């Protein structure tokens, strides 16, 4: 019986470690995604600024 409790405890600890690791990986992926969105938006704003400066004035 004690060996079952030890195995159950090890399984619970492993599950907690797995979910924390998975959360960390998903958080890192989300941060990379947000960085990509930020870069795309910055390039769009820069493109608009350049387009307004090069447009002929009428």
C-alpha cells in the first residue's frame, strides 16, 4: 500500500510539472505572437507615414 501512495504522489508531482511547463511554453509562444503583431503594426504605421510624405500635394 505505501508504494501505491508514493507512486500516486510522484504522478501528481509530474502532472503539476507538466502543466507548468506547458503553460510556460504556451506563454512563450504567445509572447512571440505578440511581438510579430507589434512588428507588423509598426511597419504598417511606418508605411503610412512614408506614403503621406511622398504623396504629391494638391
